[in-house]
């Protein structure tokens, strides 16, 4: 009789058999699970592409002229109000010299008037009137001195700006040798001399202005006691008018000088240099483009089939394309009314244009987006939202 | 290590996380669909020319070609380069096995990925396909035969039980099936061929001994299938 009791299958053989078809099926099912998980993950986080952008400012002159000096280079950091370029001021220097010459002429006229009045005083013999005329002459003289010193200061300021730019540029040069050191030393000395002279002139201006004010007061005090003083003052009236005209002219020259100095309107970085020293520039033509160093907005694009989805005030989540782990909440600010060609960088196939609708999203501070950086945007499905503005 | 990660990140063009996700999705979907195609092939195959290696190649080719498309992308020049390189290799070598061709193709694609600066794709793609190759090898994927061997013996029916051998088979075999019964010239003598799936492969000898112990059974022979019987 044969023993029919089944023998046991060893564990080793059981495992080997499991490694056949059953394991294949298990692995296959797991792979299906993985595919479903990845697809559902992709569907949940459907993202659109966009780019961060910042505000650009053009620095352009208000008057036509020749660019004398460019104080910044490409990608230099600039502060608000910093001088970025200087227009040629030789024409203005000529006009300032003319103003000085006119002042000299007025001085000569004044001297002539003094002589004439002195003769008249001698004829009349009126002591009080003579004093008033004398005080009037002093006051006019002091007014001329004030204008003269103001012209000197205006000239010094223009020279100081130019000398300061020369020193700054020489100091920023990377290579050093003895000649360069000497040149820098000479430029620094020149700048120091101009600064000292300007400071001394300012002190002198304050003193002269004070003396002129005192002289004016003295004239008025004596003038009250002089019944026929108008005759003498009338003689000096043309001179006074000429002085007033000259003062206005100086103000005009100062304002014009300010327009030759181009300053950065914001703190940021020089993103484009469009003109070079020696080049003639027209009024309103940009010389330098200054951009903020951080992005203020993100321009994103919806493909044509999803173009109707974007609405104002929709809450979105932003993340950097290069580092999707950092995300920040934001909100849709504006939506383009038209469907237009997407930027080439977003085309999935090079050479095949794609179309969509663009919308603007506020750049959130936590991401610290640089202008031009690629960004991913996904809609949360909620309305409204808060974000932290970059500063 | 940090520098290596930097190089991989720079080479990928897109964000590394995106590249990894795309590669993983390609690998998993390739495995799912490739395995499905291979099973369909196994089920519908008829004839004597079945090859397990070819079936495994069907799975691997799906993965390798998905890697090819990731490397080529939209670059028509790279595509022509691939065709040219493959043609040179194919016509200078005789590839007898489909699986050999898959390996050649894989090496080619990985080389192209490295050459075109897609280091992350090359690295992750190679490792993924090697893992799938090992999995196919360990599971002997595509094996069509489920039997361990054939037992042949002669039964003399001296008016006794026709099914006298069944008890021995029930003890040692999980599955057994008569595939051939031949009547010999002598009356009452039949020659059986039975395919078996053994409960314990190490105790196959005991099956033979047990059959030999039956008086009606003679000339017992066990022929085991080996791995080379199905390439």
C-alpha cells in the first residue's frame, strides 16, 4: 500500500515559487498604484508658468547736450538720488562767466554812480543826505558782493561734482600701480581744495549777506529822516533793477546746472547703459536704465484652453521653478483682456508658438524673487488672499 | 557631494524635482504597460519558438525607449545621432538575442544622455532600468511552463488497479497530468508519460523510488525541466 499523505513543501521552494508569477503581479499592481498616485498628484498641483519682473526707470536728461561722464557701470548698485551721469557744462560755464562779467560792469556802473552822487552831495552840503547816499552805496556794494560770492559757489559746486566723480571712478578701478596712485592723490587734492574753497566762500557769503542786511536796515533807518531822499534813490533805481535781473539770471543758471546732473530716481541696480561719454543725447532720451533689485510682480500665463479661469483677487500659491519647496501665498492683481502669444521661453516645443492669456500676480516677499526668475503658479480655488510685499 | 548635486541640478535644465518625477512616472508607466504587453504576448503566443528572453525584452524596451524620448526631447539632431550610432553597432555585430539588443540600446541612450549633459536623466534612468532587469531576472518573468518535469513509466495491468500509481503522485506532486498513454505490443501493458509539479524538488528521487515500489509499475524515468529548456 502506497503512503498517500502529501509531503510538506519547504519554505525555500515556496519563496522561489512566489518569486515567479505572483510577485510579478504584486509588482505590477504596485506600479499601477504608483502611476495613479503620481497622476493624481500632478492633477492636484496643476501649475502655470510665469516670470518675476521689477519696475524699471529710465534716467534721461531734461535738456539736449553731450554726455561728459558716466558715473556708473552696468549692474552697479545705486542709491536714490545718486549721480549716474553728467552732461557737458562748458556752455553753462561760459554763461556763468558772462554773468560774472555783467557783475563787473555793474560794479563799474556803481562806482560811476558813487562819484556822481558824491559830487551832488558836495554841491548840496546836506550831511544827512550824504550819509544816506553813502549807506545806500554800501548796501548796493554788499548786494553785488553777495551775488559775486554766489557765482563763485555755483562754479565750485559744478567743479566739485566733477572732481568727486573723477575720484570715485579712479578709486573703483581694480588695478593699482604708482602712476594710478599719484593720479588718484592729485584728484583727491583737487577735490579737497575745491571743497575747502567752497566752504570758505559759504562762510563769506553768510557774512556778506548779514552785512548787506544790516546795511539795508541802516539805509531804511536814515531814509525815514530824509524828506527828499527819493531823488537820490531814483538815481540808483536802474542799477537796482539791473542787480535784480542779474540775481534772477543766476537762479536760472543754478537750475540749469542741476539739470545737467542726472540722478537715479530709485535705489536699485543699473540694468542697461544706453549712452557713452562723448555721445550727444537728446532731452528725454534714456541714458541709463535703473531697475529694482527685487521683483515686484509676477506675470504668468494661462494656456488658451484655460484662459477663462483667471479672475482678479483669486488666491494663488507661488513657488520658484528652481526650488519648488519654498512656497508663498499671493493674489491675482490684474488679468489681460486678450489672448496673445506666450513668451518663447514657455513654449513646450521650440519654434511652435503657443497662445494664452497673461495675468499679473503680486510677488510675495518670502520667495525673494529676482527679476526674470521663472515661477510656478497654482490656483487654490479660493477668492481673495494676503501676501507680503517685497521691500 | 554638494558640488555633485549642483552639477546634476544645473545639467537637468528643469528643476531636479520635476526631472525626478518625470523619470519616475515614465519608469512606472513603462513597467505597467510593458508588462501588460508581455503578458498579452505570453497568452497569445503559439508555436514552438517561445523565448522568455524576448518576453523580458518587451518590458525593457518600453522603459529604454521612454528614456530615449526623454533624452532626445525635441532635438532632431540627437535623434539622427541615435539612429546612426545604432546602425553602426547593429551592422558591425551579430546580436543573436533580443535582450542583447536592449542592452546595446540602453548603453547607447545612456551615453547620449551623458554627452548631451543630462546627467540626472542618465543616472536615474540607468539605475531604474537595472532594478527592473534584476526584478525580471529574479521573478523569471515570461516563464511559460509551470511544470517541473516529466515522469514516464510502464504499467502492467494484471487485472489489478489501473490507477495504482496515483497515490505516489498525490504524495509527492502538487499537480500531475497524464500527457501520454501508449499501449505497447504486449497485452495489458501501457506506457505513461505524466507531467508533474513537485511539492519538494529535492525529494524527486523519492517519487521515483515510490513508483518503483509498486509491483505493476516498471521502467520509471523522471526527466526534470532545467532553466535552459526555455530560453
